[in-house]
C-alpha cells in the first residue's frame, strides 16, 4: 500500500490505494494540489477496474471523514460512526416456528458543524421449516431504510433530502430499532402511513415556552421504482408538542398519496413517561383506506421493587393492547401491505432483561383474535446495539 | 449459505457484546453512577455550584428527551457522542437548547 498526502487550505486528505494504481505516479508532491489533480485524472482512466471502484469509494469516505474532522476543536469534532442493531429471535406463530436473525447497520457521517449523512440498511432472515419437515430455510430481506443528507439550517429548521423514513406517528422513526422496541412484534397498524420515502423534508423542534416544545416535519416524496429505492409520490407531515415537565408528548400525522387513488392517511400519537415512575406509556392511532386501528403499550421497569434490586432494575415488563379494523382489501393487498384483511385484536405481554447497555434478552407472548382464527404468538430472542467509531477518538 | 452468513455476522456481533460485558464498569451510563469522575477538570465542575446546575439541567433534559424512546446509553467518547447527539437531534426533533445541554452533560 502506498500513502499519498494531498495538501489543502482547509484540511488534508489521506489517500490509501492499491499499489497498482499508485505506480502511475508514486511521487506525488504533498503540497501541490494541481499535481494531485493530474494524478486523479490518471487514476480516472482506470476506472473500469472493480478494485479501483473500491479504492474510489474508500477515497470518498476518507475525504468526507477528513472534512468532517476538520471542524471545531479537537475534542468536539464529531467523527463518523458505524452503529446499529443485531438480533436473533425465534417466533412461534400459530404453531409455526420461525427463526429471525436481523441486522440493521447505521452509518453516521457528520460533515462540518451542520451536516449529517446517515443511512440504515436492514438485513432480515425469515427461516422456516418447509411443510412436511426438513431443515430451516427462507429468504433474507435486504432493504435500504434511509440514506439521507441532513442540513441543520438553523435552530428551527433541518432540511433533509434523499431517502428517509416517513414521519408518520412515532413508531416508524423512533421505536422501530430492535434494541429500542419493547415488544419485537410491530403493531398491527404499523404499515399505515409508514415506510420510506424519496424526496425532501423540513423538520425541527423548538421551544415556544420554557416548558413547551413544538416539533414538526413536512415532506414531499416522489415516485420511484428503482430497486431498493421504491417510493410513492406522497406529501405529508407531522406536528406535535412535548411537555418536558410532565413528559407528555402528543401529535398528529397526515399523509396524502399523490398517485393512483389519491387517498389520505391520518394518525395520532400520545406518550407519557411520568417522572416519579419508571413507566413508559405510548400509543398510536392510524386511519387510511386500508384500515384503521390503535395500539397502547405500557412498559414498566421493576427498579422500585424492594427485593432483588440488582436484577429488578434490569427487568422490564411490557403489555400492549391493539386492534385493527380492516377495510375492504383483498388478500393480495393485505399481503403486500402487511396488514390483516379481517378485523383483528391482539394482546401482548413481554419481559425484557437488560444484560448491559444496548444488550437485552426479550420474550413475549401474544394472543391474536380474528375471524380467520385465533392464534398464539411467542417470541424469544436477544437484541444488541453496537457502536464503533470510524475515526480517531482524539484526546480524552 | 445466506443463513450461514447471517449467523456468522450475528456471532461476531454477539462476541463483541460479550467482550463489552467483560470490560470494567467504568463505562456504565449516567443512569447508574452519574457522570464520569475521571480527570481534574470534571472534579472541578463537580465542586462548583454552577457545574452542578449545568449537570442537573443536562440530566433532566437527557431523561426527558432520550428516555422517551430508550434507556440511558453508556457514555461514549466526546467525539462519538457529538455524532450521536446530532443524529438524535434530527431523528427525534430535539430542540437546539436540549441538544447542547445533553451534549454537555454526556461529555462532562
């Protein structure tokens, strides 16, 4: 490996590339940008090589990381991070066992004081035994949840462009990661108004009084049929408030489909974390042409129990009640959207044990009632959140 | 084959988690032991009323905002925490004041 350093007025760039390319001009003058550009032009001639493509990607990452690191004092410069979650779950739904390994890597790439590039992928396996027996098998879903550029324009507005999570309710944007969600089964109404969108979004949060914060998000999404970047042409937004004192949060969401049948979806969310109790209450309501429904979830950390305090403060019990009122959608539509096609009620009870920060064991039992038949849903698994720096941590 | 790759990746991640468990508890989050007490500058902050006020305010904002979705994370180095807080500012529409206060608290 050869290392070539390019001088710059603002920052410096360190390029690491395979020797076969470095031999084009291995004696680059470190301080001369013009020579460096000539070198880059020569490298461009060999762009067909896959190895070069990888080197170019590494160069871009190194450049972005270095630009990012060039801002602010040493100890406050944000650095790129690889984070995300991984988990392995066993679901038994109506007697059918399913193994679900899942990984959701997130890359955070800060640029300067106001920019952030962030992306999350999803790799999820769903392995079942075939009818009649045999080894577990199935497909691995690969999705790009978001790949967005955020520009913090001022304390009131952040501009987001790219592929982002639709700001509908609170579950899609904030509670979806497996290390965060209290129950691994997503709510029945989760598919309504959520998913990913390709477009532009304005969002922000600001105090209107010392004890009242407002937050909003408004977006426009374009139609895309590009693989992994599928999106509908929609417009929508969310408006809410948060009271930091009593820790109450509420808001409304709206989404308008600007294609096909131009339907609307509405949502409402409410959450409360009382300061005196290790309790977390959350709820959402959503309505669209596909159906309507709600979920209410209560998670209680047992840290106030007077016995086995070390274990109890790591233990959380969860309960969720939910109901979905299905509209007249076909079985195919229901499968596409991931919604039940008949009225459904479900109750879930769960137990989470936090082994350490970001690592928890989880188990839950749910009972589903519908005209298609009642069923039990068991889930056991483990979820982990990982965080790795992609740059120098600097002085401690 | 896909299943083997996924399981291999999960094993690697879980090994890193187990490695984290084996580490000393000095990295435990603010919810248990409060801010890190390493370093003279931190001690100076603790010894001053002004520093305490900032810390308490930061902790309150931290619990009010971050606790809406998840439990208190461990402390990361300041440069990592700056990235995480910026990400969360966008993701959770945290106000500018809250972000600054939480970042100060988490990097004390």
